[in-house]
C-alpha cells in the first residue's frame, strides 16, 4: 500500500508528520511523494487561525478529487483541525475516512488500514498522556532540521486556541533530546532549529527551572552541529543564563525569535500576555546590550478586539524605534472557544487589513535601511539551492531562519552544494533580500 502525506502549518506539526512517516514505514507501508500514486493520503492539518483552517479544508477537498478520478481509496485527517473539531470534520467533509487526534498519532497505521478498507475510523486518546518525540523520517533538506523540545502551552493567551488543541506544556527529557540531536547530525544536519510552542519555558515542568541554556550546552557538548537556532522564545522568560549562552556559545546563532504580539499595555493585558511593555523592552535591551549584532525576529497582531488608533499608533512607533531585523504581522482572527472571541469592540475587517498594510510598509522601510548598512559586508551563508531564473545560488545567513526569513542570492566561481558554508560579500539589496558574490577562500 502506498501512502502519501500533506503536512500543513508550523514546524512543530512537521515534526509530528516525520514521526508518523517513520511509524508507517516501520509497519511496512510505502511512502510516496506523488499524490497520484497514493492509495491513502494523510493530511496533517493546522487550525491555529482562520486562514490555516481554510487551507486545511481546501487541501482535503483537493485530495478528495483523487478519490473520484484516480486510485485513491482513503483520506486520513490528523493534527490540529482533527483534534479541535473532531467528529464534525466527518459530518462536514464526508470525503474524509479517518480522524486521528494529536494524542493518537501512534494509531496512524491502524487509521490508514481502515481508510484503505473503506471503513470510518476515529481515534482521540488523551493528548496529555501521549508519548512525545520518537524516531523520524526527516522531510526538511538534509542540512537543516527541527528539534521539538516540548508539546503544548500553559500561557493561555486570550486569542490562542493552542492549549485547547495541544494541552498543557510538557517538556521532553534532556537526554532524549541530546540523543535525537546526535542522530540528526549523523544524517548530515548542519543547522538545528530548536522549537516548541514556548521554547524558553523548556524544562520548568521537569527540572523546576528554565533549562533551555543547559539543553543547548548539552547539545553542543555532544554534537558538532555548527548552527543552533532558537525559535518561539517569550520575552518574560529570557534569563541572564540564556543570554550568556547565546553570547558565549559560538555555535548558537546570534538570532532569536521573540514574539511580542503588541506593545500597548492595555492590549497586552487583554491578550493575557505575561509581562507588559516594560518586560518586552527590557528583554530586547538586554539582548542587544549583551549580544552585539543579534538579529531579533518578532510578530504582532493588529486589530485585536478593542485596539484603538492610539494603540495601533503606539505599536507602529515601537516598530520604527526598535527596528527589528525580522518582523511579521497578523490580522486578528476570531477563534471559537477562546476568551477573545467573546470580547466586545471587535475591529472590522477593513480596518484590520489597513493596519496590517501600514505596519508592514513601515517594516519594509526599516528592513531596507538595515540592509543598506550591510552593503560591502561579508556574511557566512548556508547554501540552500540554485535558482535557474536568476541564475544565482541562494542561502541564508545567521539572521535568517528557514522558510520564514529572507534569502541571500549570490554568484561565484563554481557550483556550490546544498549544506555548504560560503562567505558572501553583499553587493546589492532587493527589498528584503540581499545579493552578493562569494569571496575566494584564502
């Protein structure tokens, strides 16, 4: 039996997909990347915001076409949308044959067999008791991979459904993570991206203290992976120990993903964010003071219920003043079951979109000005691939995480391999991206 996969959403979801792929291969299934060849297709869904739900539904409907017109016999839906909406997915989308909740990923082989046989199948085990981690078939390019260090979230932001879907925060044991990092290194991984819903909280439940810095040290002691990158860290949990580890460990990229969501104290309180504007500003100031040149990525929500022009202007001024290296905005999405969905003073859709457009124009100007300072500078680049349209190679520097950040396009005197490191002198800027040429090695 041939099984195809569609993995949607965040890198944390992608890691779940990789674990399921390994479980299926171990059970004797053949994995195919060609949907048209598959007997059963698994769709690992996202349901974080409305646009993600729509993408999940559209993917299911697209795959359903193969049931009518090709050899596909079954569709299995798992992940966040399956967990959040459960049997209503089967009611609203009769094309779906099997549902697997986030606590039942170990049942994926059973679900596939049932779907192949034309039987309806549902499994929703207690997500709080699910085994975390497991062997994986890595689906990222061989030079980069994600290490998911925890599951769930305890922050309870009023706009977010993740605790409802994924449960409370649970860290994975340090020894297990170090061993997984060692296995990823054997596969050729040059960049390890550490992720969780709240990565900076790692270890509090297991060890009684924030332990991310200790985990990083253990990984660097036990592997030679040259790049380690931190994603999804929260401003209120940026400890002095973590800052020192980023500063002093040459293999930790001088980069941190630090979602703030807003800067107005009134809106932060309504969001139930831990720590107000002073905590956010203090974390950024400490990071920049102790780690010169650190690239900070952040995100913010515009149009949260009750957000006034004054609140929005405060956010815009903050973005201009603090000049983030990387910044992404989202328009607020009403998520049923969350406290924010019941709030008064909803902002209309047009105003949300207008505010999004304004703040992203402000950020583009910041990025262009920041990039102009890089002209003539040399950046170490992790080579990703060759772009035949521009006839250039491209990759990423320390300030760019995979998939979400910018690219550095470059030319040189030879063909460069994916996963290779080269030194690129920046010669031009192209909005968010950079263009350069490889400096000959001495």
